[in-house]
């Protein structure tokens, strides 16, 4: 019975076997750290402190029994990994890594917080070892705004709420937040469509000044004033620029013409017949005579033009509805130069056209107009095609209806949309043997969003 009790007492640990532990304290490069103390605590041993370590960083503990907790005693400016560990049997070459750490202190001024994200650290710890790279983000509370950092290094933008710093020495920062100020502002916009400078002068809203010449005043000319009225007996001759200026003038004078002015870079000369030739030939006769001069490339009458002029049509709906968007693209100024040409042909692919519309009669090429739909004719049952056609080339300055962008133009209608503005799916190709227009300068397609087959032309 006595033997059994002794055996049970030994199994329950009442008489534990002694053991020893030893190791070294060193930094991340393996360099030993001196003057480090370690504490020991356990159920079967008296608490005690061992060390400090010597220059070799080594430590050891003997006479240990049962479960023992080893913990590194705090050392100012140093952090250890692991800080503590538990032993219950012998161990040697236990490595404790020491890191020189620096504190990071952040003060909050106002209402907000600073989020911290470790970008790099030599150890995974709750402190900041040297060379640790930290990203800081200032986050203001609702109705507050971030105003700036105080105490950041010189290479860090103090107004940026997100910064990065390296903790290689004690760091103390301030993040400043200020309350936001709410201001309610009402803004009204009065939109006025701009007018050309020439129109403002005519309406008296701006002045050219007392020194301006009468010919410099903008003019809204009548239809009669825009009729061709060349200067009688004056012509502009364009000569081959490979000839010298002296040779160009010699050839003109040799054929009986006096040079009044020259634009040398163009080879253009303003001429009139010599006094002896006045009245000998008509205007057309002089044009033909000049065209026959050796080296002449082109001849035209001298047609004067007024600077800064504009031309406005007399169509009633232009003044009432169209002026604002036509004048946005400076059409009155363009019309002062040209109103189009019948040699320009525009094909309109849309819902057809009202062939009897009084503003379109004479503007349409109905001989080659084509209906690609299943409806019976080119006539427009929807109205969209007629609208587009009129915008492009309605008869203009006729005192009727609307004005078109081009007063002189020929429009080729092509019906590709039915009443519901649904495009046909697959259109038959136009045969190469089928008669058709000789040239189309531009194709106007239907409204956006409608599907057009690539086989239509």
C-alpha cells in the first residue's frame, strides 16, 4: 500500500524532475543585445529574475520544475519578439529577437480620426520598429473638414489627408479638423443667344467709333444690292506664277490693258483696257480677250464686296422661329458670300417628301427619287423627311414659309422610312444598269436611333 501511494504521488507531479533552459537575445541582424533581464514564474518554483545578459546576449535558467513562464523585462526603447513564452521541459538555443522601436503619437484637434496602415515593418508587432513605413489617413467627422497636418516631415504635403511617413525616430503629429460652414445660394441663369458683331452694330448696341469709315459699316443689303454689279471696265486676271511679276505685267500691257493693282503672291492683277481700247469691246468681249493672253489662268469681272456684311431672308418663319439657331452657325454672314449652287446635290434618306410643298417645288430631283419602302410612293406620310429636306434646301428669300440653309441646291429624296419611322430591313441594291444621279455630294440620314441596312446603296 505504501509503495502504491508513492507511485501515485510521483505521477501527479508532486515530485517533478528539474530541467534547464537557455538561449540568446539578439537583433534582426543577429547581433547580441546586452543588459537584458528575464523573469521566471511557475507553480513549483519561486519567482526570480535572471540576467542581465552579457555582451554575448546569452542567458540561462536552471532548477526549473513544472510549467514555467519566461518573460522579457521591459527595456526602454526596445521591443522583443516573443515577449513571453511558456516551458515545461528543457530547451536550449531559444532566440529572442530585439528591435529598437520608436513611438508614434497622433493628436486630434477638432472632430475626426486618423486611420493607420502599416506598409512595411521588419516585425509583426503592436509597436513601430525602426524603418516601419506607415500610411495615415485623416477622416473628418460629419459636418467637419480636414484642415491639415502639423509636425510632418518637410517632404510631406501637410494639406493632403493621406500621407506616408517612416518611423525611424519618435514621431509626434497633429491632425487638425474644422467645422464646415453651409451656405445656401440661389443662382438664376438668363441665357441669351449671341449675335454677330455686325448685327450688334446695326442694332446700335456697339459702335465702331467716330474714326470708322462709312464703307466699314456692316450692311444688311437688299436682294437688289446682292445682284451681280461688276465695276464697268475692270477685270481681275490670274496669271501663271512661274512667270516673273515683270513678265506678267508686260504680257497684259502688250495686249492693251493697264495694270491698276497687283497681289503678287497670288499672281492676281486688277486691270482695265487702255484708253485707246475703251468702248471697242463689250464686257464679255474683254473677258474673252483676256482669257486668250498667254499665261492667263482665269479672268473674272471686278465684283466689289462689303466687309462685315450679312444677308437675311424675307421668309416669315425665319424671323419668327428660325433666326436663333441659324444665326448660331453664322448663316447670315455665310449667305453674304454664297447662297449655294444648283450643281450641289444632296440625297436625303428619310420618310420621303411632300412633292407639292410650295417651298420645295423646283428644289427636288423627282426623276431619280427612289422609294425603298413597301408604301406606294415617295410622298411623305410622316412629315419628318419633308422637315429635313426643307431645313437643307427650302426655297428662300421668296416671302413664303421658311428659309433653307442652301437657297440654291438640288435635293434627291430617298424614302427609307414608313409612317412609324421604322426602317426597312433589307433593301434591294440599285442595279448598275439602272439610271441614277450622276453625283451625290452629301447623304442626309434619318433621325438617330433608327437602324439602317448597309445594303441600301
